[in-house]
C-alpha cells in the first residue's frame, strides 16, 4: 500500500518497509511512527521534504523530492520577514 499526500512529495511504500525505525529517528518533524513493525506517516503536513528519511531508508520504502519544502520554507520566511527558517535542513 502506498501513502502519498498532496501537501508534499512524500511517499511511503509500507510493503517495502522493514521497520528499522531510522525514518522516525532522523525526521526533524515527527512525520513517522512505527506501528506493527512498519513505518506509518502520522503527520504528513509536517514534512518539509528535507530528504533525511529517504537517504536513511535502506529498504527504499520512502521517496521524497528533497529540497522542495526547504526552498518553500525559505521563500515564505523571506516574504513574511521571519529571520529563522523551520525546514529541518539547516
């Protein structure tokens, strides 16, 4: 089963997931949780597409176009006058 969301490019193929928990460990925004020895996306809108989950998923169960969310966060910060960018990459 594939989980994908229109808010971002994050896709999880739970059938490929080995339950290693690395996605939970490396995600700076608590997007993932482990249930029944498999990763699940529990906070899809928190994903800023930093790519840490994909890079650390040895099973290839996670795909995301990294950089899109971070670039968006930087643009939004610039437009709103925020000095800090909360995208998880920096």
